[in-house]
C-alpha cells in the first residue's frame, strides 16, 4: 500500500512541477476596481466611474459616501459580460468636499475606495 501511495504522490508531484515550469498555474482572482475620470469636479460637472474585475453579467452595489459622512442610497448596477461597467455621477446635487465611492461585487468582495472632491465655484475656461 505504501508503494502505491508513494507512486501516486510522485506522479502528482511531477505533474505539479511540470505545470509550474510551463507557467500553467491557477489564474489569480481579479480584484474589483473602480477608476474615476477626475479627482476634482466643479458644480454641474460629471464624474465618470469605470468598474473592472467584477463578476460578469451580475448586479453590483455602488456606495457613495457624502462629504458630511452620510451615505446615498445604494445604487444597483448591471455588469457586462467582461466584468465591467460605467456610471455617470452628476455633481449638481453634491455638497462641496471629498466624497468616497466603492462598489461591492455580487460575491461580496469590495473594490478599492475612490475619492473625488466637489470644489466650490465653476470650472476654469479652456
């Protein structure tokens, strides 16, 4: 019986080493990530949110923390077949100050926390 166990272990070890040498390891899980189009926005401007690394064809929960520490109602967003989404935030109803945004995947995994500032005044002319 020990010979059989040793033989099977040797085969398992050989296959594992061969797969590692060929670079065929298990793919790393993608960490959900949100990216903002800007980190400073003026009144009546928009911030585009781009999400990547989410579970394809699922619904995620977007969280937006106001500058006063309270949170907007959670916003459900549908993810495409590549695990990506885009969303637009209009600053018209936002207070000045720093806001935080994060998105929770359908698996319960949270993205990074992205921050942007709503500044007082109007955007400079280009």
